[in-house]
């Protein structure tokens, strides 16, 4: 559900606000939405300021109902027997129209270290750009090997946060500064490697 919200026309803060509003209304699980009425979901998203709440509510309804009907409401059941990442992505995308590769990847990335089906999903472009600027990944790293390379870089520091937390922070940093060539917006300030090395356009 969070992936569907993030895949809509909303930034991270708005998507989180929409999810919290659904949680407050007891509509934040597939079981609560599947087979229910569309209007409460749409109204809750609209009141939270989520853009195009009608489209996202309809997508959530279709996806949750399909998950309940085809896979007993269980993502583990959906993933069982999937032959690799492409097959798993196709199963997730088949839950409802509008769930494409971006939605699937958004859903899988935070589950890298918690769900066996998810560990090698490529990094988001923004996270990749930030990781390269910070020296955590080499320029031109093979996309399929990026998660493993980032995991190895973090393993060299015993005090490093979890991969999922680092990846989320890299994604926010990349979207704020790295992908836009806006090193002046980098929260690292003068310590930003991209700023000091002139890696971003416009420096």
C-alpha cells in the first residue's frame, strides 16, 4: 500500500501523510480495503491532501482485492515459487493496472534484508547518484551488483546503519541535490564531495 502511494503523484511527505490517514481510519491493510467500499478510501486520501485520490484509491482497491482473491491476502503466498525477480515483479504488477516496474521496485527496496525475494533490486536513480557522489559506489557500477556493492561498503564500518536506512537516506539526498545538479542544496555543505570535486553541473 505504501508503494502504491509513493508511486502516485505525491512526494514522500504527502504519501506518508496519506498512509497515516488511512491507518487512523483503519484502512491501512489489504484486508481492510479488499472488497470494501471505495468512497471511504478516496475521502480519507483527499482529506489528507493526497493528489488525485480517486485514481490512487481505485488502484489500492483493485490491488488489495486481487491479493485477497488470488493469494489469500498474503505477499508470501504471492512470492512463493517465483522464478527470479522478473517473475516476482510481474506477479506484483498483475495485482492491478497502474502497478508498474517503478511501483514494484519501490515496494521491494525497503524489504532487501527482510524478504528473500528482494535483495538485489537495483537502486533508485537518486540513491545511486548520491552513493556515487559520496564514494560508496564506483561510477559505472553494474546496476544488478549495486546493492551488493553498497552492502559491502557499509560492512566495512561496524557502526553503519542498516542498508535499508542508508538507501532511504541516499534516495532523499539524491532527489534533493544530486540528480538536479544542486550541490548548493546538499545538507553536507562544504563537506559534499560532489561540490568539492565539481561533479555536479552548475558548480
